[in-house]
């Protein structure tokens, strides 16, 4: 509970509590201010629930928690260490309000005395000038405040009721109740407008996603068409090369047939033997001229496309 907490130290005595549990009402105070804070929270919660306005810890993820000093001065370093897991909310006529009870802060002038920061007001007037120029330190004030806010995402509504004297917050519960009731239609409108914006944004995101997917499909279609055309070109170039090689092979065969006929009529046997050896060497150098054998290596456009897909997949 709140008593089982870690205080967060600052230079001056009052320390804000840091409960180990996050499943607690949204109360941020020092140990000294804890009893009046619990009494004020109890008075407020019982008054609201007595009117049929239940006060609960919101389900996780249902609402968001606002900064208790939203719209005021920036939160100090020592105020940032604890917040509940979920907001404390009150439902007023089906409209939710977030509630944060917190101890306010104040600025005091301090000077350094023996290495410690001491309020100037605690020193005798005649000794204050001995310690140099004062500095401003922010410390807890001992006074409580209640922040009510819209817990609906993407909305902005915030009210704060502050004590002017210690223990005066419980006397404000009727004023707080009436202002929450009066503000319920405004918060409901803000929530409805936020829902409409969220729906518009969702549709825009869906449309952008659809366009991205359509562009990706078009890119894939164009890439497939490019590969198809490339495969057709490769197949055609290969086939033309085979045809040209076949035509060359025919000319070579015709050449060697004429050469063989000429060798038969060569009267000199020595010359005939020498020329035949050279003809055999020439044929061996040119290799196979079989058109069917060359045609077996040809690939159709579909086979070229399949090979291209396999190379892409290998990368």
C-alpha cells in the first residue's frame, strides 16, 4: 500500500512516496501529506459513488493518464518517479473522468549552510547575507490538489482544484461534483470527435496500405513481365545462334564432301595421303556439326524464365 513505499529524496525534508505497487488510486503525495490525502480521496470517492458515479481503477489500456499539472508549470524531477498502472476514473452519466490527487509544490529561497540547502526564511535576518546569493528550490507544499481530466485518447480537457489551506479539499467535493456533471457533455463531445478522427485516420491508413499493396503488386507484375520478355529474348537469341551454327555446319559438311571428292582424283598417292591427314585434322578442329545435338541444348522461353526465377531465389 502507500505506507509500503520508497521515498524519493530531495534536498529538503518532505519526500514524495513511491509505492511498490502500481495498482493503487492515483495519489501522489509525501508521507506527511498521506493521511489528509487519503481522507480527502475517501470523502470525494464516497460522495461521487453516493450519487451513482462509480470510482474505479480503469482496465489496463482502456484510458490514458494525464499529467496532474497539465497546463501548469513543468513537472519537477522528483515528481516523475511513480504513477499508477492505470488511471483512477469516475463515470459521470456514462462519461469517464480521470482523477489524480496530488500534493502541490512551491518555490523557496535557499542558501547553502555547511553543505546543506536551508530555507532563507529559517535563518535569522541578520545572518542571511552571510551565505551568499540565494537559489530557488522547488519543494512539496503540504497542500493538496485534485486534477480531473479527459482520459479519452486525443482529447484535451483538464481542471484542477487546489487547497488554499491544509484540509480544505474535502469541502470542495460538491463543487467538484457539479463541475464534472456540467462538463460531461463537453467531454462526451470531445471523445466522439476523437473517435471520428480515429476512424478517419484508420480509413486513411487502410487506404494508404491498400495503395502500397497495389503498388507492390504492380511492381511485381512489371518485374514478372520484364523477366518474361528477357526469357523470350534469351530463348530467341539462343535459337538463332543454333540456326546460324547449323548453317555453318552445312557449309562445313559441303566443304569436306567436295574435299573428299577431290582427294579421290588426286593422282599422286603421297599428296593424297598428306591431304587426307590435313582434312582429318581440320574436321577434328571444327568439332561436331550435328544440328540435332545442338538443338537439344536450346531452352524454351518458359525454361529460361524458370531458370531466371531460380537464380533470383538463390540470392
